[in-house]
């Protein structure tokens, strides 16, 4: 690489080109508008909206977010304004933001998911859908879509048949085999995968003998889950041929590189934005320096390039 030449940070998946692989994760970046005066949005790859449902949702009562060692537990309860209010009141301003926007969608039934997709299909300003498969299906007794392969396959197939944009399926880590769930989503027509969502956890106050979250359980995220997330991204990337977007405890440029070496085409930054609202910009900017120092002229070439130690010959 010529010393004066800047490294090429562009990545491409699902026909979408990003200026760099750093995406702000759903649920940690609001609707993007909240960060417009804080983050230089033209310096990040993209952002994912808060999860959008068919009807508005108030979320869980507080306390619903607490700090844990090397992370946090949240039980926000997917609070959002609903897809129609999003289209009317949020999207007109979002469309002028200087980075691609991915809409995260969820529901308690397949029909709910499809209704959200159909509403968004009629709009402009969104480049893809991220399907949150970590929601309980009320029609199947509360079983989470992303923990049962046949249920996940049905959801993805129906959503894909409706979607007029690329469909990214966000997988739950609370499964026995992430590879099996990745294959189920791939076979159903997913254009890409994103993983991992939060791990189910609980925190208890020994003095009061009560759970610290009003919902009792919550989703664990942050650096504490990074080794688990890396392992799952590695397994998923080796199980499918579609692109993988990795997430889970990313807080530094080096973390991004690790996920890409494990097989991720791009990454999402979530919990780090709570400690540092400009984390996603800082990490994206830091990638330029990291690549220059390590003589990486094109960051996309790092995807899946993990070098395994050779086993000694017997």
C-alpha cells in the first residue's frame, strides 16, 4: 500500500455498499435523529432503527436497565411508536440523514411482522429490513421465533415473500446450535444474518432479596458477551454462504477486526453507545488508523481470514 493512500474501508452486502463496516445497533441509537447533533453520521456505515411493531408499545415499567460487570441488562420491552407513527413522524426527517438506514422490525405473530413490512414497503429512505427473531410467538404458546428452526424458517419465508428490500435476520443466541438456526434462516431466503442478540440473564439484590429488573429477566449485552458472540459469528459464518453482521461487546476498532476475521462482513455497535454516545463514530474513525498501521489496504479482505494454528504432524 502506498503510505499516503488511505485504506479502503468500504464493505458491501445484500447489494448495499457502506462507507465502512460500523453500524449503530437497534435499540441503542433511537431513530437516529437523537444522535444527529452528537455523532457525525456521515462517518459511520449505517444505523438500525429501534424495533418497529404493528402497534405502538409502551415497554416495561422501570427499573428496566441496570449495569452489570462488563455489561448491562436491559428489559426495555421493545418500546416504540409503532410503524405508522414512524412513517408519518420520524421517517421524513430520517430520510435526509447522511447514512444508510436499516429498519428493525418485530411482532408477536407472523402476520404482525408482515404488516410492518407491507407498511414500510410503500416508503423511501430505508435500505433493508432487520428481522428481530428473538420475540415470543403468541400463536405458538410464547415460543421464541428464533429458538425453533421450523418456526424461524416459516417466519423468514413469509417475511421474505413480502419484503421489497433485502432481509437481514437477527438471530437469538439463546439456542443450542446457532449454526442450525443460521441454516434455517438461509434456506428460508434470508439475504444476510445479524448476530448475536442479547443473552437472557437475571440480576438479584441480595439485600432486598428482589430482582433488580421489574421484568425479573433481561437481555445481557456488552463486553461480557464478546467471546460468546465471536464464537457464534464464527460458527454461523461457516454454516452459511450469505453475509453475516456481527455484534456483541464491540467497543474498539480491534473488536471490529476480530469479528471480521471470525467471518463478519460488517458489525453493529450497541452497548458501547451508552457509555460513550460517540462510540460508533470513534470506532469507525479508529479503523482507518488501525488498517494503516497494519498495512491493510482493503478492510473487506479481512472477512473470514482467521488464521488457525496448524496441528503438529504425528
